[in-house]
C-alpha cells in the first residue's frame, strides 16, 4: 500500500484526488487548517470513523506557513508521494492580500520542499513530489496556445507566487536530484468548485434565479477567455505525473477556450433563461490587471502520461448547473417552510 500526503486536501482538487487515491488503495494523509467552523465538507463522504483501527484517510492539523510542523509530519508519516495543493488560490483576493498569498503559495512551497528533502534523508527513501503550478503564470500570454516552454508573464500576486513555486520545484529537482513534478494546470471546475470562482458563481446564481431565490447576478469582465476542464480529470493527471520514470513539467488543459460570457449562456440556456435579463456588470469584480485569454496545449501530457480530458466545457456547464439546481431546490423547500436562509447570501469575489 502506498502512502500519500496532501496539502490543500479540503479544497476542490484535494477532495477529488483523495477520492481517487483511496480507490487505488492508498493510505492518504491530509493537512487541515484549524478554523472556527468545520472546513472538511468536501471530505465528509470519504472520512470514516477515525476511532476505527487504521482508517485509510487521516487528517492532521497543519499549515503551509508552519515549516517545522510540515517537517515533523513528513518525517513521521514517511509518504511515498506528496501533493502540494494548498494555496490562497483566488486571484482577485491576492491583490488584497499579496503578502499572505506569497507566504502561503511561495514560502509555503519552500517549507514543504525542505520538509520533503529532510524527510527523504531521514527515511532513506525517495519521496515523489507534485507541485500545483498554474496557467495564471502565463498571465499576459507570450504565445497562443501555451506550452511547457512558453515564457511566464504573471499578472497578479498569486501568479508571481506560483512562478516562485514552479522554479523552486525545478531547482530542488536539479539541486537535490528530487523526483519533483510541476503540473501547469489550466482552469478546472466541478460541482465542488469554490463559490467565489466565476463558473460556480454563475451556476449557483442561475439555479437560484430559476427558482425565484435571487434576482440578479453581478459579474466583472465577461470577455476574459479561459480553457475550462473538469477537476476530476485534472487530479488524475497529477497522479500520472508521479508514476513516470522521470520527473517533468506538464501543461494540463483541454485545448479549447471560451469567454466568461459564453459560459453564462451555456448555463442560463440549460435553465431556459435569457442571461441578458439577469446579468449586471459590477466594477468591484474587475481586477487591477486582467489575464485576457488562456489556452493550453496538452500534447505532452497526452503523449507521455496517456492523459486525455473526458469532459467538454459544455458538459461541465450542465454538470454544474444540474448540481446547483438541486441545491436551489433544497433552499426553496426551506424558504417555503419559513426558514431563514439569509446566511446563504454570501459575500463573493
Ligand atoms: P481551493 O479549492 O481554493 O483549495 C485550496 C486549499 O488550500 C484548501 O484546502 C485550503 O484550506 C488550503 N489552504 C489555504 N491556505 C493554506 C495554508 N496556509 N496552509 C495549508 N493549506 C492551505 O483550490 P483548488 O481549486 O482545489 O486548487 C488546488 C491547487 O491547484 C491550488 O494550489 C491552486 O492554486 C492550484 N490551481 C488550481 C486551478 C483551478 O483551476 N482549480 C488551476 C491551476 C492551479 P481551507 O479549506 O482551510 O481554506
Ligand atoms: N471570480 C470572479 N468573479 N471572476 C470573474 C467575475 C466574478 O464575479 N466576473 C468575471 N470574472 C472573470 C475574472 O476576471 C477572470 O478573468 C475569469 O472570470 C476567471 O476568474 P476565476 O474563476 O476567479 O478564475 P481565475 O482564472 O482568476 O483563477 C483560477 O484559475 C487559475 C488557473 O488559470 C483559480 O482557480 C486559480 O487558483 C488558478 O490558478
């Protein structure tokens, strides 16, 4: 049985990766931040009674900014594979919190790489490492489509921090002969996507509008174009990277991009609604610098990993819209029964 160690296990990708690794027979250890409310919703369906002997999923309190804790965990767990998915992953928020973002995304990567280097020495075995890099590193794109060789031009504090993590991972590979891979993943979504990212914000709002729970959807730049895929496919690519003979960098993308406006149309058409009637522009959602278009070329991942996306953006939009219509129906039932659901009207980005 292999052992995996995951940061960011409570996030969208962390939950899909955990699901897939447990299905493959892994023992999975995840780092969870202490919060004043429960933050393990996306894992509840996987979390067995921790009082049973040796459950395959084990959660540990920790934080990417706490290097000594990470080193202690890696030393005691001695994982075969480490997946660094933890991040302040919201681009707009990174303009508000550039230092926090850099501490988590850039220095956090440094903390974890050091912990893995130390862990390899003390365990006397190789630990394979996956770094969650991002298409946001391409920013103001220098060529279309983007490949593993396209120069970076990040346009946000988040993008800059991810470039640091990317190069540091390569540096550890070359300096210490570590099996360290960089996955340059383009946008990937799912029904588990955080509700402040644009696709989920759209599918949540459209379901609520359909059932009379919300009147308008306020968005920012509808002309930005993204290469959107399904998160379940993308975590499979992460795992495949760590099963190769040699470590490398891989672009993971669908090779097709559409504007935010088109994603809105796909979702509202699913509900039989005209998006023009419901969408308003709010400049609060504009970014100081925007990434106008991202389009990935996943040829290397196809050739070397045998990886292919299984889900088109049209299928993804329907998958998310169907899921969020069910959530809206549950909310409608509560409202009709006289319950206060104002806590569902959340602050967004
Ligand atoms: P996500 O849903 O926002 O999850 C982020 C995870 O990081 C959460 O588990 C979060 O914990 C954790 N985290 C935040 N700050 C942390 C800290 N200081 N220490 C430890 N963990 C911390 O992100 P995602 O969509 O799953 O993305 C996974 C990774 O891939 C991220 O590194 C992201 O930047 C990168 N990425 C994502 C995409 C995409 O389109 N989804 C594309 C390219 C790259 P809480 O639950 O406690 O907040
Ligand atoms: N979030 C958000 N909210 N974005 C909006 C809105 C809005 O109301 N209106 C328009 N947008 C536009 C953004 O300006 C951006 O151009 C696009 O929608 C996508 O925004 P997000 O869904 O927030 O994703 P992102 O592309 O900025 O970042 C995501 O993908 C990166 C990979 O390229 C995140 O998952 C990052 O962590 C990831 O690295």
